[in-house]
């Protein structure tokens, strides 16, 4: 299905517009906390045309106040869309941030529909007209709150919406699988890459006639090829000394964008740090399959081992679904276990559950463990559907607010039933009030 991304600064009213478009009057959209909060996809339909609506959650303008961060967030969203809806708050007018994003959108060459939000009455339509200055063509005045104008906006969207998505699967579906080695500096990424390349061999750096990025390396391990993406930073060790956290994050995100599975390395010989946890979160946010590697195991003594077990219990409980491997990039110990873990994680990442099976499962668990009664009402899940694989994303439609705990329960049951080892899964709930 074609993909429509909705972008805009925080508080311009994106979510209310999203709710309008997905067609649930007064809908409340719930996302699973701690899971891919910044890109949530919904099935949408207008005049018989179906598409996937991706809510980008709003770029964080105040993260270090950096222009680059603004652009990077929006750029990733735009790369993955066929059409972009830019939401601007008409009562505020075009800000500098809006203008920078417009420049980026224009460079992307993607069709952009401009939504002038918060035009709650006819008298405010002149506010919307001011936004012609952005140079994106006609601003469509809408009121997310009252639903005003969304029909015209959607009509305009359909005019530029392609029949077939050019981006829905940006990663090649065949060929060697794509792996990103990530982790904070000095955890042993380059050592592991060298160890793996040494066991097999680096097959090529560039293949004639292909446009492969030369920073990707094809490595043969036990007779099978794997792409290790974005290895330039690992090999060259750029920016390492600069301590520029922001660039480290950006680099990691870029590598993750190109990969199907993330291998997050952690130095097992040292206490785990916040940065380790953060890199893991980046991998989850990027929606990649995930394998955790505890490296430098040759340097781990009994005390450290016990302490690490406690750290894992505390810090990594949320991701107990990820395969965890102990190895030593230096000695090569257990590095042969990596590819099996990658396969397991990628299989889960690729999983598609047929709608019939999913709803049979949902029916069973809600019959056996119904949602608790709240305020005299019992929210029920009416229907669920998996809207994508890689990673698996689910949307559940419910009659009332589904509590956090119950959503976690559903996630746990989904994992138990369908073996999602090594993949994040995303569950959104649409509520009809
Ligand atoms: P990167 O910054 O993540 O690429 O980390 P490097 O591969 O450059 O490794 C950083 C340091 O850790 C180097 O001094 C390596 O020799 C050392 N190192 C990497 N892997 C291991 C390991 O398995 N065991 C031990 N003892 N040291 C390691």
C-alpha cells in the first residue's frame, strides 16, 4: 500500500488530524509505551483508496537546538513515504522550523500536501491563506478538532497518491541480509567485524554494476553471505574522540535505517552504561530485529558475571525477548553463534500472522482474560489486524480505553503464541468512544 507520512512540529495538532483520517470519530490513539513511539502506522481509506498513514510523532526541535536534528528526524520519515502531509499551525503561522523542513521536503521531490490546522471557523481562513508563503501550493485549511476541511485535504491527497508504493519496502526483500553493528565507542565493533571477516573473508567491497554503498561490506560466514552496513564509521573510527553524542546518535540511526537486524554490542567487562541502553532503544525505535552481544567475555571474571546478571535483570528486562550472546571478538570464542541468532531474529521480524488466526487468538485470550471492568464498563477488543511485517505491527480496534497493563499482557501473549524472539512488535489501539 502507498505510504503517507504526516509531519509537523509538536503541538500543531497532528494526532487529531490522524484520528480524522483513520476515520474513528473522537478516536483516541494509544501507543504501546516504550515501543517505537515516533513512527506509528495505521490503515486508512478514503473514497475506496487504501493507504498506510504514518504518524511521525513530531520532530524534537529542542534536542540540543540543532537544525541537523530537526532535518534528520523529518528526513527519515520522508524517505519512507510516497506522499507527505505537512501540518502547520495556522494560528501561529510558518515558523523558521517549518521553513527549514519545507526546504528539505522540496529537495526530497516527494509530493507534499500542506494542511493548515486549527482553522476552526471561516473567519480564520485568512490565517491559512498566509501559508501560501511556504511555496508548497494551496494550504488546505482544516480543523482537526471539528473535522472541518479534512475531506478537501484527503481529495487532494488522492490526486497525488500513487497506486503502488515506491517505498513500502525500502530494504531489498532478497539477497544477503543486512546487519548493523552498533554500540558505544570501544565496545569492540571493529574487532568483531574483523573477526567475522577473518573467519570467512570479505567477499567484495563494490560489486560491478551495482550501486551498493562502498561502506557496506559483504562478508561470508559459514558459507553464507551477509551485508554489514555502514561499516565506514566502524573502520575509520571517525568522530570517536569528539565525544559528540549527537553525531554518534545520528550515525547509529543512519546505520540502522539501512539494516534489517541490529547487533548491539555491550562491553561485558565493564558496568553497563546509560549509553548502552540508549543504543538498544535506538534499534527498537528504528523497528529493527535485535540481537544483543556481550563482548569481551574473555575479560569477565566470576564477580563481574554475577553483577552483569543483575544488570541484565534490571536494565534489560523490557527486552528479554532479544537473543543475548556472550562472545569474545578478540579470541573468536562463540562468534560462530552470531549467525544463528541473527536468523532467529530475522525470522520473527518477517512474521506475518493471517488476520483469521490473529482474531482467533485475540478472541481466546479476551475470553480467558477479559479486560477489567472500569467505571461500570468493560472495554472489548473488537478486531485486530497486522498492518505490516518487518517489524510486525498490529492495530487493535476496541470499544474503550485499553489499560497499559492489559496491552502488555496482549504483547506477552502474542510473543508466547507466535514466537517473536528477537523482534520488537508494535501494538496500537484505536478506540471508538
Ligand atoms: P569499537 O570502537 O566498538 O569499534 O571498538 P574496537 O573494536 O576498536 O575495540 C576497542 C578496544 O577493545 C580495543 O582495544 C580492542 O582490542 C578491545 N576489544 C575488542 N574486543 C575485545 C574482546 O573480545 N576482548 C577483549 N579483552 N578486548 C576486546
